C-alpha cells in the first residue's frame, strides 16, 4: 500500500469539499448549512456507515434536514426520511435559490428556505429543504461534484496530492 493511500471516502470528501468551498462565500452568515459537518451537526437518528463522511449538512428542524455524505444523500422532508445513493443522482432543481420560493427575502445575504427536488438515474425523486442565499451554493455545488467531478474522480487529485505534484514539477524545472 502506498504511503499516500487515502480511502475512497476521504478522497471524495477532500475533492468535493474543495470544489464546494471554491464556489461559496460568507460562510459565517449561514444559519443552518455546514460544509464537512461533525457529529454535532446532524440529527441523532442518522447512523452513518463506517468511514462515511458528511460533505454538506442542512439542519432546519427535527422534521426538515439533509445530510449529503460521501456515499448518499439523506433527507428528512416534512418528517419523512428518504435516502438516495449519491452516485445515482442524475440531476436536480433548486428553484429560486437566491431568495426563496416566492421572493420574500429582500436580500441574498439573508437566507430563507426552499425545496430542492433531486432525481435518481431510475427516475425516483428526493425532496429536501435547503437554505437559500449564499448558503444555497453548498448543496448546489455538492450536486455539481457528483455530476461532473465524481465520474472522473480517479483522474482528480486531492489538495495534498496537487501540492506534492506542484513541488515535483518545480523541482524538475531546469535552472532553478
């Protein structure tokens, strides 16, 4: 085993969280959304599998929350819990993610709530409440990771692998 070996879950988490963080801003203003959440940031009834890592979490009430992990998307929407394998998600609709369903929030700096509908490859639909405004970029870019980056994950580098690659390339430059 290589000294640089990381589990698939760790690799997915590093690449997905880096992808999401590049697209997000004003994280300190988010009320209910967390990137890379710890156990304190998700409901007690959620039992993650060994090695499974939360990527994005939104907790709004005991009945409305979601946890997008390195393996699946879990959602409690209107009190009904559902889940979908993350690599089976084929697309999604987030509606008016800037202001909420009817435009009631006067500024994107202040998040409201809206409902996203995510579709699996088989056509199943999972609904989840999410925070609008700046925080909406976290689940939107998590979906982007699963649709665009995950299919080519074996060709992507983690941040530490990228840094090591850059150091090797710099060392290979003649005249330095």
